C-alpha cells in the first residue's frame, strides 16, 4: 500500500524564509491576486505607449528596450512636479503605524501589503537614483537597483492597493499612500503596464462617455425600464430629460447606477426625488459617467476623462451641477477637478432652488454632492417622508473611502438615513467614518480574476458588518458609491449572507411620499412591503 | 462521552487551544503568522480573531457534545478564510486532524488519569474530530463554488438592465433564448 502522508505533513506549507532580504526577493505572481494585463486596443484608443498583447504571468513583458530610462525619467519628472511625492519619498521614519491599518495586509498577511513596505518598493529606487547617499552608498543607504523584478513587483503591489487612504489617517506625517500608488501606476503606464479592467472603462469613457461604452439611444432606452418600474410602484410617471439645453442643473451619476443592480434602484431614487421637487435638471448621455478610471491610470488620463463634465455643462448652458452617489468621482471632484479643468467660471455658485441654501463649499467646483443636497432638503422640511416603508430593513452605513477620507462627507448620509429609516445601527467605531475599511475592490480592483484578493481585502469590512448582523439583525448595507454597490453584494454574499446592499437614494425613494402617488405596496425592488403583502388582493 | 474524559479535556482546554492555534498559525508564512497571532482584536485583527474564536468554540463544542449544526458556523468562518488564502484543499482543512494528536497527548500527560481513559473512549472522541474534518471539506467546497458563482453573478448584475433590454428585444422578435435562461451558473 502506498504510504499516505500524515496530516501534519499534509498541512505543512513550505514557507522557508528566503535566504535573501526582501529587496532581492523576486515577486511571485499568485493567481487570484492580480488582474489581467491590458489588451492593446484599449491603450491605442487613448494613445498610451507600448500597446501589445501581454500577460502578467509571462516572463517577457515586451517592454521597450529603454524601459529603465523611461521609468527613471518618469520618476524624475514627477519628483520635480509634485512636491508631495518628493516629500513622501523622503520623510517616512518607518514607525509602522500604518502597517496593520491596511485591509489588504490585514486580509493577506503579506508584508509587502503593509503601506510602509509598499511605498518602500519605490522609495528604495528613489534613494538609489535620486539621493546623494543612495547614489554613493547604494544598499547601505537603503537604495536598490531598478531591475525587471523590481518593476514587476511594483506592478503586482501597486495594483493590490485600493488607494483608500486608511493608512494615511494613522500616519503621523500624513503620508498619503494612495498618491504613491497613483504615481506608481502612472509610471507603470508609461510602459503600457495597466490592467484590462481599468484600461477598458478608460477607453470606453474616452470614446463614448461611460464605462460600458453605451451610446445615447441605449442609455435612454435603459431609463425607460426604470421609469416603468417607478410608475408601477407609485403610479407616477417621471420624465427624465437628456441633453436638454437650458436646464438649470446638470446631473452626473456613475453609469453603474444606470445599468447595474442594485445601482438602478438608487437611480430610480434620484429620479423620484427630482420629479417630486420639480427640479429643472437634465442628464447628459455624453457626460454619462461620474466615475473616472482614468484617475486609476494617470493624472493626465483622469483630467482628460473629467473634462467632459464641464464641457457638457457649458454646452447645455446649465447653471450648476449635482453629482450622484459615486466614490472616486468625488475624490476627483474634491481634490483635482478644480485645478485640472477649472475654474468653471461660466457656472454659478450652486443655490438650491428649493431651500435657497447657497453651497459655499462648492463655490469653486460648482458641483454639489447629492447627499448634501438631500440632507439640506430634509433639514428644511421640504420632503414628506414615511420611514416606515423601510421598516423591513435594518440598516448600517458603509463609509466609502473616497467620500469619507477624500472629502469628509460623514454626517449627511447618516442624517438622511435616520430620516428615511427607523432602524439604523452603526458598525464599531474603528471601522467607520474616517477609519472606515475599504470594500476591497476600489481603484479598479473590482475584476473577477482577482476575486481572492478582493475577498481577503474586504474581509475586515465584512467582519464588522457581520458583527451588526449578529447584534442587531442588520440586513441592509447602505453606501454612497457605485463600486460599493457592484462589489459589496459579492463580499456580503461570501462573508455575511443575508445582508443586502443599497444606495442611499434607494432608501430615500422608498420613503419619499410623492404628490398623487398610489398606496405603495412594493419597494423600489418591486418586492412587497411586508405589512402590505397581498394588499392588492384584499 | 465519558465524564472523566470530558473533565480532563475541560481542564486541559487552555493548553489544547494554545497548541491548536499555534499549529494553525504555522500554516502561514512567519511574518503573517506573527501578525495574526498578535492581532486578535475582533475588528482590527479579524483573521487572527476569527480563527482563534472559531477553534475555541469548536473545542468547547466537541467536549460538550454540541450538535454539529451548531458547530458548523464556527468551522465555516475559519474555512471561508482559508478557502481564499491560496491553500490546496488538503492544506486548508488538515488543521482539524491536528486536534486529535494534541488532545490525545494532553490527555496522556495527565498521568493519574491516563489509565482511566481507555482507547475506545478516546477513539469515540477522535471520530468526532474526523466528522468535523469531513464537514470542513464540505464547507471548503461550498466556499470555492460560491466564489465561482459570485464571479458570474457579479458580471450579470453589472449589466442587469442591458440583459433585461436584450431579452425584451428577443421577445419582441420572437427569438430566444433569453440570456437569463442561459446556463451561466
């Protein structure tokens, strides 16, 4: 009989520490932890360098012969251009405060996912080539040669960071690891080293205005489904307009809300709210994407994609802009839009036509977050709400990284939820607001091929949801981000079955009492409201 | 299970828990294991916490002969983690078998009681651990199948309205099949 291995032999995983230090240990590409490489046509569409077929697992990445020169020149240019980048390369004292704050490190246990070490992958090269001590002393001064293995390591780990900035909240120097990742990716893109999942939406957005590359007639006909559903639920036919010149407000939402579930229920909520207010607004089928995967690629690409929002606002002659529930769209608007494509002098400082509130915080970008807009309406008693219509939901709120840490929208969504729902429960303090855990799929990591990475990176978030599920019976995870709405259902389904995911304005739409509506028996998902079950048959 | 064995196991539980946890941690790279072992806060060290709490509950459950259905969620919480950590199926579940060795060694160490626990009694306890291992394998398979199912579901959800629209067009043209009815799962 063949000799069977004993359990202790079976479970023994060979994890001998490498004989070499981390600097000299080549990266191992583990399946499920990285996304596919970009196909060439996506890069060609936006005139990005080095389009070719390649796979990260290939030995040969088909790089230009002078790749090293390109990378070092790229670093040099950015060190001169961004004072923050040079500062972040110089000032880390390796105190380790960030190490256990990264959900990818918490979930994977891979030391190179500690923010300090992720940055060190690039810092070591910075020291070697851009500091006097590193040039002279090399390794002794913490410098290392830029080799192909180092480049591959950059690609592997800069695409395992969701640019969530949780680490920067805890860094005593305020080093923004997200910016290091962004610049790392930007440099990699000089060699055509992007992921398919990011480059595809970028190319589509560039050509057609949205991630899926959908054209105006498709967008419009998709809205008809939602309009029909709203009519079935409320008896009211809302009439959204598209590309309407002379409207007061341009509304820009993530395209995920137009096509993907559960985002479409959020989209229905937007339309119901605007209809009830009689708001003079229009959608644009060209600026049909609030999301900006360009910002996961390079500053320049982010700027190119962002441009369409102001261009459309100008073309349509609107006065100001409302933005929907999107995460990184707001990071872009809040941090970059004004200097990229502003100032938008042709627009007016946003003033709510319903409450008269002047949104001073948006006086430069002229763009108001819908949570701010709605919270203001509720504060002024302008909405009739029946929160009992959400009584079948026990809600908790996931702060999206970008809106919480990227722009400080913390209280408006909570204020709205408390007004439209009777059952709201916070997750533990260390896991919400500025310290919120990432969904594990941000910054273009929400592909299918890296599902293991996403499940591991999202585990700390899911774990906190599980806690409120166990203690309060929470069954709905609300959020204000389209990537959350795409990625969190998967995360919940794996780790915390029984918890569903909803955008904030889906909950608003459920609670909103509209003039002339019929008695509601269904929520926006066309599911029977518990107490109204079978009411129509009585 | 004999009361005497239960008493010994209860007395030895802290040692058994520590050894078993250490064995599970040994299946991780040294740096990760060090971190998981040190960080057992429920929210800021969820992997270490979940595994520790899970095996703690499993040991109690086995000693107190808790029905398997109640133990399954505890085991599931550990297996789900290991199912996305690049272990082979055998590596993911093998830690269960270690409990046999650890428990029997701890029982043997109680020298005065040693003679009192016969092999048959111990074997009954050990076969419960075998059952646990079989359950672990089922749970591992469920988790992996779930991951694959979720990939498909997510792809469908992202374009839900487009699929709906496509289906309506097919219906209008009297054509099939509907995309939803395609065997995507």
